[in-house]
């Protein structure tokens, strides 16, 4: 018998032709998400200070006919070494750690670590479609690369 815990973990990375300082500034501005994350409709700070540990925001994402409301909470923010955030929505708890590593003066590695914890019906989706989550992360990294390299 196969037992699915409801968790999916993976790491994706991409090299970006830009310096680490520029990437850190671009990435750490949550209002830039609309520029490289398709479907982001709004980002609204609901408590705490922008970019600071403990800050919470409501993010509205439109995917096809569906509108998803997520709550983002910053756990730690020590960019470029790391920024850990959580996203919570119906049936999904997502822990994300993003890091930037300098390769050279104008080349940086962007590392994205994801952990999903699923509940209820979302366990079924997580079980049958874990590759969809990885694919979406790859798209976001590629889109951030294009956004940052074309600035």
C-alpha cells in the first residue's frame, strides 16, 4: 500500500546574467511580482512592516476562472543569503526559501526551495500532480530571469 503524506519538497535553480545586488533589490520588492509572476492581481500588506520578519500580506492570484487568495508571511529575510516565507490558502501550506549566490560580478545563481503541505482534497492533487508544482516554479524562475535581465 502506498502512503502519501501530503508533502512535496523540491529545489529549482537558475543562473541570471545580473549582479547579486540588483537581483536582491528587484526580488525583495513584492510589488515587482506582478511583473514576472503571471496571474498576480494584487499584493496588499495586512500587518507588520514591508519586507520585515513577521509581515503578512494578502496576495490575489487569478488562474483561469479561479481566483485564489493567499496569505504570505515573512519568516526570515536575510537576502541575498536567504528569504523564507510561507503561503497559506485552502488546503495548502507552502514554505519557500529563496537564495542568491554570486557566481561572478554579473552572474548570479537563484535557488528556490519549495515545500508543500497539503490537506483535504489538495492531497489528491499533490499526489497525482507533483510535477505541476515544479513546472510552475521553473516558469516563475525563468520569468524572473527575463524580468531582471531586461531592466
